[in-house]
C-alpha cells in the first residue's frame, strides 16, 4: 500500500466538472493499493498519517500533526501508484489490486483515519477525477508499507 502525502493550504476534487469535496488546511492523500495489501497495512499507514509531525509550531519547526492543527484530509484513490514502469515506456498495472477489493481496503483506510478524529473527505472511487490543490511548502512525503 502506498500513500503520497501532500500538505496543502486547500484542495478540491471534481468529477465531470462538479466539485464533490474540498478541504482547507491539511493533507491531500493519493492512495495506491497493490494485490496482497492488507488491513494491517491500512491501519499502520492511517496511524502514521495521523501522527506525522509536518506542520510548523511557534518556533517554525515541523513539530505538529494534522490532528494538532485540526486539519482536514482529502483522500484520493489512485491506482496508478501501483504502476510498474521498469520495462518499456507504458505502465503496467498487473500489481494493482482489482477494483472491488481495492475499494474495500481504501474505505477501510479512510475509516481508520477517521478514528483519529480527523475530518476526512474523499473523491469518487474509480471516477476520472480532477484534483486541484495549493501545496504548502511544497511539503510532500511518500509512505509505503
């Protein structure tokens, strides 16, 4: 399971040019699910995301979590994170989990995030989404378990 974390000042996701969710200060998460990924991985990554201390404190040090700043999360499923680009120029997706199973684990991950008292909004699973964001920093981290 892979999660790309981007600290943002704001973000929104639209489907067919209609906004379906937006957040202010917080994270945009792009989540990729591979075959054989598990609930244990989702639990670990949700706890890691909630605990990451990448917001600045009064001393301008990265020392606060999204929970500490009462930030929000916009969680976007992104199967392309499971792409294999090691051969040729066209991505292969044989390691990506099949959509039905991926959605179950994605939903589980979102539910695990919510257990940390974080407002979590989502796009629409398997839809063609347009994501806009104002990256704060930029500040981007790659998590994988």
